């Protein structure tokens, strides 16, 4: 949200899960976080479900918190990327129509790996290349299970 200076409090579509406060009754009403989202997008999913239930997300400018993005996952970059990609596909099938979700999944599985490999090559980063290849190997191995979840309407 670069178009806004963040010096004023206001309603927003979503706030980061790193500092996510929610009323207990709303958390219970929505069934908490969807546990299928491991680490990534569980906050976005919750925010959307809260919005659909008639609640707003609010950014409070008077509060500050420091979140070192990726701090907990720096040592497991491939696994982190795998979970991020998996959550993206699950989010798509949960909240988008089937065509849009499938298009997102195809881009994630068939287009994005080549973009990430090319970027690693351009940067000359063998580590980034290794993390990318490992993450996509994990993703491809998990594909049958991920597709089963989407076919059974549980994503």
C-alpha cells in the first residue's frame, strides 16, 4: 500500500499475521485459522472470511511491531517456498472460481518455476537455484494430494 503513508489509522483489506489481533468471539465464529494453510496466507484467508461475515480489518497507526520477514524460515528456504506456493494454490481453490484457481495453479506449477530458475541464473546464485529446484520438487511430489484436496471441495 505505497499510496498511503501509514501515519493514520484506517480500514484495510488485510493486515499481516505477524501482528494480528482479533476478537475471540469472531475467531470462534469463523472457526479460527484454516489449518490447511501452514505458515502462509492463513491471515489473508481469515481476513477475507471476516470481511464476508461483515467485519472489517483495521490498521492502527499508533501501534508498532517489528516483523523480520522470513526470519524463522531463513534456514529452510526451499521448504518455505514450498509452503508458500502450496498455500497460494489452496487459497485460489478456496476463494476463486475453479477456472481462475486452475489458471493460478498452472502458472504456479508450469510458468513460475522457469522464471525463478532464470532469475537465479541471472543473479548467479547457485543457492537460490538449489532452493528453487528443491521447493518445486517438493511441490511436484505433493501435487496428487493437493489436487485431491481441490477436487473434493476442501480447499
